[in-house]
C-alpha cells in the first residue's frame, strides 16, 4: 500500500517545502550521460520509490540531484500519482506501478534499493519483501503503527545486516552537526548528571474529512495521520521527532509511561488523539516530560528538547538552535538551518556511500525502532490514562488492523 508522506513545517514550513519551490529546486536536476561526482552512469544505484506523493517526490528530486542514483521505478497506490512522478523523472511507463500490488511489482523490477515513503502501516510488509529480495532499504519514520510492525522491522533489519544490505532510517535531527556535538558534549558531562528531559512537538492538524466506503480517501494528503492504524497517530508520526532526540540524549529506553491525551481538532473523523501530555520514566530515575498539540490555532511549529542537568542545560530546536548554558561553562552551538531538506540530503548521501562502500552496520535502525516503540508506549498510556510499562506493551503485542476491502489490486 502506498501514498504520500510525513509532513510538517520547519522554518520554511516542511509541507510547503515539499509542495513548492524547494522540491522544484531538486526535481529537474536529472543526471546527464556523464559522471556526477565521478560516478559513471552504469554504476549508479538503481532506485525505486514506493510512495511518490509529496515527500516521495521530494526524495526523487534529491536522488536525481545527487547523481549517484538512477530512478528506475516508481510505485503509488494512485495511478495518476505514479504516472505524474514517472513523467517528471523520466521513468519508463512499464516501471510506473499502481494499486495494492504496486510495491510488490517494484521490488521485482530489478532495482538495487527501495525507498519507502508511504503511510507507516505499509512498512513492515514492504520492508520484508524488499529485504528478502536482496535490496537495500531507505525508509521514512515512524517504522510502524504497532508493536508487531516494529518487531518485524527489527527482525528484517537484522537480516539485512547479516546479508550485507544497507538499511537506513531517515531521521533528520541525527544528521545535524550541532545536534551531534551537543548530545556528545552532554554525554561527556558538560551539564553534569541529567535530572530531567523535556520535549515538545507543536503543529497544525491535517485534513480529516468524513470517511467513505473504503479507506482509499484516507491514503492521501496526510489524512492518514488522523488514523492510528494507518499512520500511528499524531504522536507516533510527528511527536516522534522530539521524543527521538530525548532518547538520543538519554541513551536508553523508558521503562514506563503515564499521561493523558484527547482529541481537540474540529470535526474529527479519524481516531488519533491530537493533544498529549506524557511522562516517561527510565530505570535510573530519569524523567522525560513530553507535550504536544496539533490544532489549527496559529501556534508556531516547534520540535524542541531540553536536557536539564545539575550544572547546566542543553537546548535543541528543529527550527531554531542548539546550545549549552552552564554554571561553569557553556557552548555557543549554532543555528539549525533547513533541517527538513538538509537532513534528507545528508541521509541520501550517507546511504549512497554505505551501498557503494559495502558498509552494512546499519546504526540508524535500533534507535529508530526504539523511538517508534516509545511513542507507541506513550500513545497507549495516554489514551488509557494509566501507567503502562514497556514490558507490558511488548507482551500485549497488539496489532492494529487495516481494512483493505474494496481497494484496487
């Protein structure tokens, strides 16, 4: 199953970047017959993209601009979307796939690497098919909507590593030089022992129209974020950005979560809550407080995390800056510049280097699985308004079912 993307805003709104001039800046830098960065045309990585809506189109343009890739196939549930992307990027008609079987056909089309940019409920099935076919995998976040999906991704990623296949998860913050240095400084003791972490993710909600006879209408324009079984929820799909940074700083998984959540958006039709207040606890006593809202109320976009230490604090912002202020010393850090596109560009380049150099340790997978599981833990604890442990969540192993009845094969 296919379609569009994860979107939000970042300085320049993330969703506006995808739809507007930002994507256009990359889309038509198609590689000519000569080498780019010294890479010969016949040695480029043959890439196939599953899900060529907004973000998928942006990724396609970045692959073209990179020069080390050949976009060999596209797939999307919606035929007009697959056709438009194929025409835009010069993909032959025979390699433009649509319908429920589109990803299966793309995997079998002779590509080297599969880029997955669909609603996350598709990821476990698509990853399994791609890995078993021997392809390298580049995947958006979150990695699934439920525990069984996350565990499947983890299993397939281990198989990919053992088979010398590259598997990269496209989190942008973990590529930023200021984030990387700031987190390392904290781990080196710059702010002393961490007492508390605080994260927040604020953005507007997405369109949530009335349901129709099938879920087809939910598979486009990020409508699927409103549905827990399709998109994981607003917390799992979007709040994961801030929570992932908190887990990165903590260097460990929470053992439990408690909190509350509710639906605050106007005229909702999906079941995802969109207002969250969650407290995570860690085995060593560390606390993480997370809050988030997705209301069309003109509140500015924020994806921030603060680490409060005994001797100072670390500030990280997706669209602002990273710095350390301390009692004895600090660190100026710097401004975070267009992290949404720049992080993806860095990840695409890192993926290319790993594939061409045969580096298959795949370090992005475990923290990304952990971040997805942590947001699922928070979602479930807040919805139930109870304390829920990670062990209990894993033991439940609850699967969110998606009804594909009536969709085109």
